[in-house]
C-alpha cells in the first residue's frame, strides 16, 4: 500500500545532471465526452521544470496530446466481456470511451526511453478518472519494477485514502502541491511537436468557500491567496513566444480577480510591450470584480472572449451554495460593462455558464436560467454537475452516493447524472433524457447566437408560444417536475 505524503513530509533527492531520471505521465481518460482544448497537464509540466533544476533528466508521456486539429484519439472502452462499455441511466445510455493513447502505445513509448527511470510521476485530474490513473500506475510498475512511483494531482489530494487503497502499485500518494514547483514555468521542450498554446497560472487560492467547489481543500484549507510577480509572468510569455512561437495563452486560476489589480497589471505589461496575443480564461471571472476599465484592458491585451459564471437565477439557491457574493445584479452589471468595453453579445465573445444536475434542482428553474441567458447574452455553456470529494455537497450526500447507491468515484461523473434518483424521489416525472434535452436545447439556442437580436422566448408572440408548447410536450406538467 502506498504511503500518503505531501510537500512537508517528503525530501526530494538531487544530484549532478543524469544522477536521476524521471518519467512524467499524463494518463488517458475514460469518459463519455472529452473537451481537449486548453487541457495541457500544466502542473506536471511545472514539476518537470522543478525536477530538472534539481539535476534530473526528465521524459514525458502525455497520453492526451492533441493532433494538428486539436483532438485526441478515442477508442471503445470495453467491459469484462470485451463489449463496448455502455452505462445506462434511466432512459439514457452513455457510451464510455478511452480517450488518448492506447495502452499498447504507452508501452511502446516506455520501451523506447533511452534508459529506465528512477522515478515515475503520474498526474491525476478528475476524481472520476481514477481508473485510468490506476491503469497507468500498473503499466509503469510492469515496465519499471524498480522505479519509485508517485501519484499526485487533484484526485489524490481530494481523495487520498481512496487513492491509497485503489493504487497498490504506487509507492507514494502525493497530496497538495509542491510549493517550490508552483511558480515554475511549464516546460514545453518535452514535446516532440511543441503545442500551439500555453497555460498560465499567476495566482492560487480563493477567498470564497462555495459548497460545491473544492478550491479551498486543494489549497490546504486556507482562504489565503498567493501570486506570481507580473514581470515573471510576462517573462514566461515572452520566452514561449520567442522559443516556441506561441501566441495563444490560457489563464487557469482559482479566482483570477480576487487579488485586485494583479491580472490587470499583467495585461497592461502585455499592452505596453505591444504583443499581439490571443488570451483566454476558460474558467471565467467573478462578475463582481469585472468593470469596464478592466474589461477594456482585457480586450486590448488580446481577450477575444469573456466567460461569465451565471449558474442560477434564484438568490435562494446562491445562498444555499454559500455563494452570497454572486447575484443576478452583479452578473448584469458585468455583462453591460463587457458590452461597453466592446465585447459583442449574442456572439461567441460573451458566454455564460448554466450549472445543472445538482441535488434538488428543478427543470423549470434551469429552463428559466437558460431562457434568461439566451435573451441577455446569447451564448450558453451547459455544465452538468459533479459532486467532488472535499466539498460540502459531497459530504452532505455521501450516504446517498456511496451507501444507498453503492457507487465508486467513477459513477459521480456529471455526464452520468449522479443525482438522478435523488431528484426523482422529489420529482417523479423527471427523466434522465430531460437533462439531455436541456443540453440539446442550449445547443439549438447557441446555433442562433450570431443573430443580431435574440428571440424572446418569454413574450406572447406566436413563435414564442409554439416554442414553449413544443418544449412542454404532451404533458403540460413537464415543466413543474
């Protein structure tokens, strides 16, 4: 059984160049869907920089490396009988795929290394992807029986005992972060074909503790925030521009704007140097912190899109999620500020996310939010909810998830609707396919986001009445489930 360790309990050996070799692995993904954009294993690539500074020779196998079109390959994931794995949830079926390199390809890359590694570092992201992490550990142990195997990342940090039990071939389950690596630049030299984009993390931490978010746990249970110096961030950007020709950068932060003025100063440095970049922040911004001045700087620096977390119209729901800092009023102020700064609504330039599939949510409330976002913004990002270990939502429903349902972590994937039966107990007419229809509705509405004027689905026009009639279907009570 592996030992659970963290940054304060482990001493990292060091020595002259070539004294130790490390292999870093980003495993494949087992899932119904996978979005490959902006998905570099940034934490692993920072650890690569840190290990090399300590005298290690480092190799990388990124099983999720994209092709020239930005996709990763996929093959059937099979059940014990060799049949394609399909998960049934009520009246819904989901095909589970193996995304990324096959295990045969992983084995070939391991065999092609110049020398066997002394250490193997395996990252693990989503808690519901733990099975591929287990398979990666097993493959590494079979190929390199004498290597020391570390498993780190989000999954072992949020579920260390689970990882300790499920990963018997590992030597260490590493929780938390390697602080000395957190401010390192990501090492892109490890790729034979350099990527066309880079991920930047300029700060860590969030002052809020929302009931469904694990950021507080991932940052050691503290609300304190840390930041990199803006000049260091700019140096990393300029280095990647000069060496790799990269012009696309994505900011991945716990809360990019909570340290007031920090991100804006980085963007001002980009503008002062006259760099032509495309910038992206896929996790969005806290709407209370967005004003016209900041949004104007964002646009000048290279942001082509703004992502606004919306999630729900109901103030009571935000209070229940411990999100008192979020409101429809702050969302609308941020939206209007984005428009004044030059971002265009009802295009891909302004996007808003709608979170659904939570315990006790109602289809009518979700639909209200969808219609509101379509009318006000245009571009809707659907986000099916996953209960994450280390959050209040997870602990509050632990008995339902693991005792009543008897599920393991892979069953908690939001795409598999983990709260379906819980919500059906309260709303018996609810079907699994209702959630799929909501996703499809958002997709259909997004197809019209380039119109100069969004259709008002709430008014008394014939088109709006027809839309609502079709949506409700043959049972007028559908919207009340």
